[in-house]
C-alpha cells in the first residue's frame, strides 16, 4: 500500500502519467520476501525459503566484448531473474552511487541510420488500461479508453534498448524547513531546475530531455528529496552532466523565484480538494507543538512570498543558504542505469559528480524527537467534513520508528492480517453486515507514515450509510481483532506463508522501467546496507515473534486515534485546520465505550485467522510451446460465440501469464439506466468474489473486472500454475450471480456517491462535457446520476443480468506461459458455464463522433464542487478521419509542443501547475488539445484561453522557423520511443489488448507508424499545423469554472471566500455540497465574444453530421 503523501509532491507530471488512470490498491502489502538461492527461473521447482545471511547473487552472463575488469559487486543481493549487473562506489566527496549496467537486451534490430542508439523508453509501464469498477472507485470516469491522447503508454514496440535513467536522493526534506519559511524544501526542489551556471537556460534541462525523448520529475518527502530523469542512451552522458548542475551550481535567480512560487502555490491549490491530503494535514496538526510532523510541508504563496515580504525575509538568500546547508554530497545517494559497462558508468559518475560540494556538516537528525503524538488530544474522536461524499473511518496508532526492523517487518506482518479479506477477517464480518465496502490496513512506508520520529499503523475503512450509523460498533470490531491477535501471539505459519508468497514474486520478478527502478533504488540506499539495496524493501528475512509482539502490544484502544469522515458532519464542525481549511470537531470517546475497552471484553466468534492459502503457486515450469513462435498474437478460435487471440511468451521466460476477456453486448448502451445497472452488476459481482478470491489475490494472482463501454472486461495476471482456478472461480460467480436487497441497496447508495465524487472534480467534469459534445450517443455521468435516483430495484438488476448473460460475444487474449490448447479451454469454459446465445451481430466498440463546424465553439460550465477555486480550460482542435501517418504526425506535433507549452504557460505566465498538450484519439477521430488547470482566485478561464491562443500563435511562428536538425531530432526521438524494448510482458500485453478491445487488430501498428514517421518532412508538419489552426479550424473550448474573485461574471463568484469552506456558519442549513444533476452554463466575457456559445449540448449536437465508424488501420 503505497500512497503519495502531502510531502511527496511532484514538480511536474509528464503527459503519459497525466492521462493514465490511478489504479485501486489492494490490501496486501507491497513488501515481499526473496530467496537468495541460485535457482534459475527456468526450473520447475519452487524457490526455497529465504536465508538470513546474504549470499553472492547470480551474475548475468558476460556479453561479448565486455572486459574482465568490468566486475560486478557480488555482495549485493539480487533476484535470480535479474539480468542486470551492479557495482557500488563511494566518491571522495562522500557521494554514494550504485551503477547498474543492463546489457541483457540483444543489439538493436531497428533499421534506422542510428540503430545503435534505439533506446527510448515509454513513460508509463502500468499494464492497467481501464479503471476498476470497485465500489469505492470512480469506476466510470475513464471508460472512454478510446479518447486516447490517453494511450501514449502503448507506443513502445519492444525491439530496441531501454531508456537510460538516473535518480538521486538527498536525505533532507520538509522536516528541515525553517519555522519562518514553511515549504522551503519543496520550493528548493522546484528552483534547482531553473538553470545553472554551466547551463543557464531556465528550462534548458527539460528542453534537452524533450528533444531526446526523455522525461524528469522530483518529489519532496519529510526527510528525503528525490530527483530522477530518463533519456535516450546516446545522450545519457550529457544529460547526467546537465542534471548534476542542480547539485553543483544552480542559479535560482530572483526573477525565477517570483514566478516559481506561483507554480508551488498552484500545486497546493490543486491538492486542497484532496481528502487524503486534508486528512494528513489534520493528523499532522495533532503532533506536539514545534514537532516537525506539524509543519506545513507544501508551501504556498502566503508562506513563500507574502509573509516573507511582510517580515523582510529575503527568500532568495534563504534558498541559497538552504541549498548550501543540505544539498551536500555526503547526504546524497545516486543510482544510474544504462547499457554501458560498469567501468564506463563509474568513469562518468566520478568525473561529473565529484564536483558536488561537501559542506562537512552532520546531516539533520530528528530521531531524538520521539512520540510526536503523545498528547492528550490524540486519543479522541475527530469528526471531519470531507470534500467528497464518503463515509470513512480511520483508526490510527503512533508507534516508535520501525524502519530499523526492516529484516522482520513487524508492521507488514500485521497489515497482512488486518487487511485480509477472507473468512474471519474484519472486512468479511463488516461486509456481511453491509457496513463496509473496503479496508486498507498498515503503513504505506512513505515519509508521513514512517520516519525517524515515529511510525503509524492505521486501519482505514470505507463505510456504508448503515456502517456510518454504527461506526462505534465498527471500531469495537477492529479492537476485538487486535485483541485476538494479541492473545494468539505471532504465528510462524502465517509469517512463513507471507514469505513463501513473496519469495515466489521476488525470485521471478519482472523488470520495471529504468526511471522507476532507479528512483526506488536511490531511496533504498538511504535506508538499507549495501547488500540489501535491491531487496531491503521486499524481503522478510527473519521471523522474530518478540519484535512483532512488541508492536502488537501497542495497538490498544486507549492509544488509538479515531478519524471519521462524513457529509453528515456538515454544520457540526466548528474548528478549521489552518492550511487546507478542513472543518472538524473534537470529542471525547463516550464513557460506555472507554469502560468496555478497558476491560477484558469478549471477542466476536466470527473473527479468526486466515486458513492455509490454496492458491500459492508451486509449479514454475516453463511450458513447451505447441505452436510456432510468432511476433504477434494469432487468432486460434473464431466462431459465433467468441474469438480468441494467443501468443506464447518466448522472450521474458517467466512462469507467469496474462488472461483478458471482453464480454461484449449492446445491452449496456441502450439507456443510462442500463449503464447504472451494469455498474451495479460489476460492483456486486466484485463484492461477491472478494472473500473467495482473496487468497488468490494475496498469492500474486491479480484480477480485475472493469465495466467498459460495450462489455465487461475481465483481466487476470500472475503465476500461471493456479491462474486457471481463479478464472474458473470468476466465471462461476458470474454464472451464478445473486444480489440480496441489502447488498443492492448498499451499492446503490455508494454508486450515487461515486458519481457525485466524479462530477465535483473539474478535470473529470471537463472530460465528461467534452465527450458529451464529441460523442452524442455517449451517456454522461450526469445522466447516470439522474438515472440512479429513479428508484431502480433489485428486480431490475436481476432482469438486466439475465439479459446480459443470455446473449453475448466473448473475445479474449492469452499471453505468457500457457499453451495454445490450454488457452482454448479458457474461452470454452465461458461458453459452457454461461450457456449464452450468440449475438445477432457484433456490436460496435466505438462511438460515432460529430464533425465539428469550422469555427470556434465554447462550452463554459460552472464547477459542481461548490467553493472549489480550481478551474480547467481545454482547447481542442478536431482533425477528423485520418490515417496512420497523420496520427504519427500529430504525436510528433505534441512532442514538439510539450516543452514550449510548459515554458510559456506555466513557467513564464504561471497560469497553473498542470499544463500540457495532448494528442486526442476519440473513437479513432483525431485531434489535439492544450489543457491548463488554474484557479479562479488568480485567473479567469477566458484570460487563460487567450493565453493558450497566444501560445499557439507563438508556437506556429516557432514551427515555421524550425530547423531541419531540430525537426529530425524530434522524429528520431519519437521513432526511438516506438522502438523501445518492453521492460516486462505486461507492456506487450497492453499494446496487443488495445488492438483486440478496439477490434482493430493492427498488432504491428508501431512498425507502420515508424515507417510513416520516416516519410514525414518538416513541411508536412508545419502545413498540417497551420491548416488546423487556420480560419477553417474546428475548435472546441471547454471551460470548467471554479469559484473565485477572478470570475466576476458568475453570480456565485461575486464575493471572496475561502475555497472549499463547507458551511462556515454552523447554523447555515443550506448544504454546500451543491447539486450535480445538471450543468450550469455560463456566458463568455467580452474577450471571447467571437466564440459561439454552447448552452444546450443536445441541441448543438443534434444539428451536426456524425463521422462514420472509423478505425485507424492504414
């Protein structure tokens, strides 16, 4: 369970990560136990249990031409499946570095003139594509998986080298902020990007990376700050030198300081509507006065600009002082990964990073500030008014720091039990009562949850309406479970089961993207000894019941903090947290409960420890293929019931597999009521499966059921040995679907909240409005919110499910360690178990898209989050039905646009933190857009639109003057991105599944796009841009307008007030949550008088021509 904390803030988000969906987290911990044995991954034997003493790891075979002196550090424990070589070095200035040479990939097979440099890696290795349909997730918002400026993650072809990457961790963070400059550490993380003495251009590093297919990021935690980047291998040496200047001689000029404060402030404003961030700030405020846990870590314009001016504080000088004090070489750990030899990497690192200064001062140490929450106010109930509509209970304990116990991981053991969802668990009992939907337990291992002053152990439960009414009973059940664990004491059987599960995963681990990998490793180097750099966060080395008991004994009722979120608290919470404005109240826990918990209270007989897990894999044999080796999936079944695609993995050679099926039916799109019933069906099916399938889930067999536009997508992955059992279990529960009235009512109420929570987010509302306009047959989230309030019944649901199962077409993809004959059995099981009839005809899998008129249309709507200052502006240009070559051209255009867009709209104009161009593929109709997320307290959306227009004009001039060299460099970068080697099988599966689920089947799409790119000229790019920006352009602007003084034309925005303030007057009987069942259209200001306003979406689209169904195939 890893979450981003209030201190773990990103400086900027690259395009792919902006447009990917956030996947729900499971209760199982990320940590795992590894094996140190020299058992190769091809063996059919399970890995033995881990040893307690480190042993030499297997070394990769020496590639041809590598000298003997290119030695590997064998003291570093690594997985037998890891082909990379490692060497640890310490520089004379104290900087510590881990060199990672990845020469496992064969020489590049591409045919470009610079074939030895084909090493661009994509931005996002997530295998996830659609969002989970879980009850507590915004399952609906990203169904438009075909609107895929959102699909950049599928660019990689898998035939070239990986990206080169580096990350550096400094052991300083927000804990070190001076009292009079809150947020200085985070601000410094921003400022070092703004040019250096050697490379003074303000955005020079980012521009260099974009030119050569790279990306960068940074984050500030409480005690650590991390910087990372990746780039094409050919430019890695120069990129390292440019990047190292952040830590050698950054400029941090005063003019840049003024502007970058606004970026930090926008980042803070974007975070304010986040309930998780608000909870953390409130929780931190409970710490002892002056303890660093109580600091405001984000920083904003108030703390970094206005107050310093009032107090005559020179922020420029203080930044320089802070950099000199804390950005010292002996505080730093560096990880670099590339295809170069270890000797070459060592030479580069020594030459470049020896220049990082060492100030000789001892590092900041907060370990003497123990027990930050040992205060009278901690063991109380805090009622909170959330931004979203959600009932949530968090029970938290503050424990002594646990980081030094990483070899035992007591909290991981406890979180595995507390977060279990099988029979006898907390969640199992609560689900049977219809009191809870999900539970997360444990410690996320972020700086907020675990640092040198304390560690948190928390249990967060999403409650139903009935669960909220009985929340003290829920708390009591939690305390009963903790007491049961204390009485039973630590169980070696369970500890070893966790070890066994995670030993399998470590032994056969898949590779990750280099930039993600080095980011993790450089932080590990701050936490663990050298031998455990790669495994310290994954392995459970030794069972120590005394250490586990020591932590467990502290998890008692009298030490717990209770935090209860509910919209029902509105108007009852007079107190307000200073920085995020969270309204809350504090009350003593009632005497009846404190007296009960102080005694030897009885335990619920429904609670017990989990039984032995039957889903743990024991057969790791790589299967012999029963078909020819192929580059792309082949169709192995085609009949009236379904179609199946298959590819045996012969590249990654691990005993894992991916299974994906799409159960297609036109029934889903017949009405918004059907869409709601479909969402209810998927949610309740997941609820029914949660307990029986949980053992599979913790045994590294992952499954997900996703409500897609025209079907139910079922996705499975993991060790192939027991994966068929999990698939059969899912199909069995689908075939025998049931829903009680209580469960149905529970999910109806939850889905209402889910739709509401989608609509109050400006970026989600903007997307919903844009797609209502572009795809008029798509039912909007607002229409679904209206439909779910029409008194649907459980009988309606069962009738829908009966129809759903009666007729369908099942299409699937199987890749990995299965044979062709085994794969056929999966599809056959659907057919035999569900006994469905074929569809009369295959339904469409895309929407028809309107052909926008050749003029500027503007749709401007009020944000549905009453009081939220955040606004969003998206300016979209439609291109239309286009070919592969034009799709490649648009991708090239957006790559050219990214850095100038960021530099002008964010760095220079400071319009907002999130600023990005996007290539839009909306049901195969192409376009591009520019999006800015801003605040109504700073700018009106009309002003922002004009600035976007100014940027596009300037960009057109820049394109006209683009040099042939710059054009060709970007073409090469995009080609390398498309040719880049996949880091794991999931990336290849993602790419192929996109072709299957959209029924395009162009599995060699990237090869064709590469050929198209090689044919493009600079004149093609310039003329295409000018044509689509000219007088005949089809321009659509969508504004979601926040609440603030810059939006004077909106009645609700006339007065200044604290954004997100919920009914500040406790006597106010009017709910501040607002109405989301309809849109409020706003007029444009005179500055956009030339735009045609859309104030009735249906009326506007009904007069437009629809493009025919289209697939981008050639």
